[in-house]
C-alpha cells in the first residue's frame, strides 16, 4: 500500500471512530443526564426500582429511540425502548 493511501485510510478511521460519528453507524451510548425528562419518566415507570445500567440512542423512521438496559432487584434484565416523545415503544424482558 502506498503512503498516501495508508494516510487516507488512517485519517478516515480516526475521524469515524470519534464519538460524534458513532450515531451514524448504529446505537450511541449516552449519559442519563442527556435523556429528556419525559423519556426519563417513562423509563423509570417501567424500570420498577431496577438499576439503569446503560442508555443508548438509535434513530428509527426519523424518530430518536432511547433504549435503557435495566437490572431489576430480582436480577432479571429488562430493555426499555422509549421514543423521543416519551412513549413506550418496546419492553423486553430476558
């Protein structure tokens, strides 16, 4: 591989591996403080006292979806998906 091609590939990898571009290629992990209040409320209502372990965002039909992974007090894990309007989209128990 010549040096110009190597540098180009290296620069592109560096650019697209930064957090700002993470959302372009799938789920992006965010902090609880970045979740809108109406979405937080819906997640907490369905968490049933569980610990929120991770929050990710994705886009579905131009609507932002927040996916929370919650560990309930009995040890089971729940995935709660809520759209940006605060509406429950999916509740998946493992």
